[in-house]
């Protein structure tokens, strides 16, 4: 409603026609959203594709682990594909690079979540754009729809 009043104030006309307002993400909000998207995509590419396979190979060639330990870890890594590999890579990996990269990925994931929350709560433009996109997608959980024809007859 406020946008409509502002639109009327900006363009008074004798025959008022609906004023069309285009809202787009600009400036900091667009850059922040792009940055979050790219960082999240790269992080998920590592955490879902690269890191689980690396964890299975690391576990299979680990000389310090016994056969029973290897079998249990490999079964867990395969059956619980992403989740088990996140914990294996962060706490049980023998390869120092895998250990370091998994811990870095955890830190980045937590940092992205905190940064998103901070930007969401401190930047009105970012929050409005995010909420508009969420609303346009139907909230991801529910979609408003008109009642079915049978429901209208029963209500009348």
C-alpha cells in the first residue's frame, strides 16, 4: 500500500492508472546475495562430491586403522554419504590435507550461516529482496490456491 501511495505522489495523473513498480536487488544486496550463492555452491560441491570420495579412499588406505575399523567406517561413509564423511574428514582422517580442508569447510559453512544472518538482520534491502523471492517461490512449503469447486458448493 505504501508503495502505491508513493507511486501516486510521484506521478499524479488525471486518469489514475495502475502504477507499475519494479523492484530489483541492487548494490550491496545483489553483491551479497551473489557472494553467498557462489560460496555456498563451491562449499557444497566440495562437501557433497569431493570430500566423501576422498574420505572413503583415505579410510581404505589408512595403515593405522585395523580391518574391522576400516569396514565399519567405509560402510558408514557409503551408507551415510555426506553426513559421515563430514565427521570422518574433520576428526578421523589420516590425511592432513583432508583433515584441514574439511575443518576449513566446516568453518566456512558456519561463517556463511552467521554472515547471512547478520546481513539479513542489518540490511533492509537484502531482507526485503530475500523475503520477496521466498514469497514468489511460494515459501517453499505452501502455495495459496483457490478452493476446489466442490468446496465452494459445500460452503454455500
